[in-house]
């Protein structure tokens, strides 16, 4: 995971390290539980006391350090979010918090220093439930493998179903991830209670008698089978690391590759070739020893490095961040983890660190509850640039996009609120929140024209203009259903112009430009068939800023000591312009009218940062959604194109 987080393009499937970790954790901890039950000395207080001394000390140190660094580096909204994540991390519910945060208007994951605690939360949630269930089954005299397999199959089934309809929830929620830890638990049970029969079955599978009739010595056969299994398992992990990407529906079936790979490597045992030659090397043993503090340190360091420069750090910075992670992890292990974990007076140590973690969680909650403690020096720096006292004064996207009124609502609600208006001079906004952000400009254009032009809006969060059944909007409708609603509205009001816009880049399920062009062609055909007199115009992607426009402007001010220029290239996302160029090249030959918002908002010096002389008059409210003034500016530039005669 460390390599993936530092160099995601090199190891695009590196996020499966979490799945591998879950299997290893399930195996190790379940082995401890099963052995204790077999000996008759299992004790809940001892088990959870050991977990507390193992997990809490390094976690407290890392969260407290993040708070201290964030005090001087983070803006109020960022510090507020950090506080919430500290409280969630202390309560081991970070996965639920991230699940609820996921969406268009959420901060990028790279700007969340404690985001990685979601996997620790799932692990601890598992160990709150699993030991109790296993202990109860043992007391009743059950075969422990039965509840383990039953829970694993149920969890895996929920994963397969959930990934189709709620990929974010399936990724973060415990019930769709527990099967990975239970895979390790099943292996621990098999090795402890049915070791000989289990390995005999594995050997028969690897060396079928029909294919291997020549007698092979038992020792040689066992060694060969273990080495072969380790090589096959390593191959599965490599396939996952290099073959799976964020564009896959994950976990789902894809998670079987890293889980099976980790399962096989553990099963092969220490004598297998891969385990003996690679995993038992001094460096790998060292990494394993400091793996927990290394996991805790690496992501906050990379995240703060990215926040500091308001964009992806350069190569030297990322390599330095990795090196610093190793140093801090080793120091944490030697000076914090080992002394507390193995020292004397373990009862009082357990109580003390539990209270300290609760205190850290409260400190975080306080920062969240008090809106990021805006009296800090970092907020003063922001106000020195913006000359305002309210850092949220410009951020009113809910009003701009008419969220809950015309955006992310049913057709009935939109109609009752006057969002769908009849009129042959009408403009109909069709798409997701990027289309909703165009409302202010479209309304200003209608007012300036003075010819009875009206503006209709029916948009959905995460609702691009494609008729697909395999993707859902934020409201839980399929894209086919959401766009079917829009199509019926257009059929009824027959507007003069239908403006289509969406977040063209960055959402995994439909970020392929060729797929977008094909899907757009289908949508445009349906609109023209439903309302032959309407002109359909695709408004291309607007410029986007890494993190947010506000943060990039403050980063520019911090580096150069002067106010950012009106047109700025600093902090621009370079992936947007190629998208615009592709759409400009491929849509017009299909008879689809295309307007380049990128060309309207950018010039050789960069892209628009503000629509007036006032620094607070930002052109975007976040990383890409246009502000009121940005939307008005865009329509002033593209008015002639919007109302031009339709393409022949």
C-alpha cells in the first residue's frame, strides 16, 4: 500500500494491500483465539487488553501529530474534517464516516490525513463481534468451522450483490468485508484442528494421482507442493496488484485474487520457496515488524505533503515521505509500541491509554464542533488573502444548484417547484451537478435576452446523461431511470435548447471518453426523437483544480506573496484539456453540437480564477463546480454558440 499511495500509477492495484492485510490479520488473531479455547484459558479481558495495548499507543501518537501539524497547515474546513476523522478514528467508525462523506462535494481522499483508518476500523469491528460468536459456539460444542464458513459465505454474498448497487458502501462497510478476515480464520481453524488431513487434500489437488503416477517421496512431494502453491499464490497477488484498477467494481469478484493469494501464501508455510526466499528476507521481516506503525504514518505524511503544495508532490518529496515513514515507524515501534505492549503493570497501562485515546477523540470532536477553530493562524493567512472574516461566505452551492428543489429530486417535486417550465424559448438543463451549476448563467442569459426565454432544470447527483442500467445516481435511481425522467420532461415542454453537461472526468464508472461519445450519441438521438424541434448542445468539461480553486489560490499566494492572477495555470488538473479535445474532435462528426467550456474559461496563461476584480469572486466553488459569477461569465462567452442554428 505504501508504494501505491506514493506512486499510484506504478502500482495501480496497490489498494488490494488492505485485502491481503485482512486475511493475515484474520489468520493470526483467530489462531490465538482458537488455541486459547482449545487450552481452556480464553479470557475476554486479556484478549481485548492485548488488542488495546497493541493498537492504541501508536494510533494516539499519529492522531495527535496530525492535529498538531493540521493546526498550522489546514484551512478551517480541512481542520474541521480532520477533527471529525480523529473522533471517528478514536471510536473505530472511520469507515462509516467516509461512506457517508463520499460524493461530489467531498474533499479529495488525498486531502484527508486520517482517511486510511477505515481499514483499522473494520478490523476492530470484526474483533468486537467475532470472539463473542466463536466463544458462544465453542461453549455449545459446535464445530467452529461451521459458523466461520457460514458468516464468510453470507458476507461474500452481500459483497457480490452490494458492489453492483452501492460500490462505495460495499468498499467501506464491515458486513461486505468480513469475509476476507474470515478467510484467514478458516485457514487458522484448518491448520489447528485438521492439519494433516488438510495438507493431504492440498497435495492431492496440486499432484493429482492420475498425472503423478511415479512414486514421489513424501517429504519431496510436500516441499514441492508448498513451493508450487506459494508461486501460484504470488502470481495471484501480482495479477491483483497490476491487473486491478480503481475502475473495476471492487471488492466484488475481483477481491478473490488478493484474498486467495494471501490465503495460499500462508497455507504454503515458511518452508515454501517464495516464503523462504522472499518473505523471510531481512528487509521483509523488518517491514513486517514495523508494519502497523508504518501503516499509520505513511498516509498522513503523504497527505500533508500534498496539502502543503496544493497538488501532487514531486518525485523527490514522495520518496522522502516514504523514507520518513520508515524512520517514524521504527521509532514508534521501539520507543512506544514495544515498551507499552510488553511492559509491566499491563492493567494500568491499558486503562491509561484507553483514557488517552478517548481524550484525543474528544479534542478532535471539539475541532469539528467548533467549525475548525477559525481563530488559528492559518485562517488569518486565508483572510489576509481574501480580506473576509467568513471563510464560507462564497460557498453556496446548494443555492446555486437548487439542491433539493430542482437538483436531486423527483419529477413531481421539480414540477411543483417550477423547475420544469413550458415555453418554446426554453433552455433545459440536463445532467449531473455540473449541469446544475450552469443554472445561474442560464438564468442570467434568459433575463438579458428579454424574449421570454425560460430555464428548466432536472439534474441528479452523479447522474451523467447516459441511458445505462448498471450505474446509479446519488438518489439510487439507475441512469436509465433518471435520464428517462428527463426525456419525458423534454417531450412535454419541448424546449428550444437542451444543454447537456456532466463531470466528464474522474468518476470511475464512466470516465472513458470513447464510451462517453457513444453514450452521448444515443442520448442526443433520443432527445431529438422526443422533441424534434429542440436543439441539443453538449457543454464540454470545465477546468478543474487539484483539491479546490480556493486552496490553489492560497497556495499561489503562499509561494509568491502576491494575489493570484485572473488566469492561472498553477494547480490546474492536466487531465481535463485532453477530454475537451477528444470531445471536440469526435462529437461534431456525429452531428452533435459541442461548446467548449474549457476554451471559454481558459487562455494561454491559464484558466479563470475569478470573474471580477474581487478576490472573493471565485469562478468555482470547489474543484470544478462553477460559482454564480463563473456560470454567468461562461454563458456570456457561449451565448452565440448556444443559440446558433442547429448542426445540419
